[in-house]
C-alpha cells in the first residue's frame, strides 16, 4: 500500500537490516539503490526522497526512522538510518 517508489525502496533496504535496527550506506550506494536521478542535490534528496519516504513509512508501516548524514570535507559521504517498529494503539472494533 505504499504510494512512493522511494518508500518501497527504503523499506526494502531497512528490512534487510531489521535485526540490527540500523543501516549505514554511502551516498553513492544509496542513490543507486533508491534510483535517485543524478540531477538531485542533497537538499532534494533530503526533501523529496528521505522526507517523503520516512513520513509515509511512519504512517503506513509503523516505523520510526532517524537519518543522520556523515560528511567528508564539506560534502555528505554516507547516511545512517536508525529505525524501530512502533506499536500503535488501535481502536477496539476498527
């Protein structure tokens, strides 16, 4: 039931590391795995890819996701995602 390709790809990446609860990946590998266009700068990736995907996964997959960027020099080199499943309380009879 995910609408975004980025949400689906991020979920696939995170579930591959489900036992550890974190994913560390270089920006180049992340771009390739998520099928991000080369024209996207880091600001675009944060807003259009990571922001959209984490919001949708929080709503639909009950995942709490934190993303931290690691820089080398002045540019982002790698990303670290920490995630956990959040048990949401359901209303009785729903």
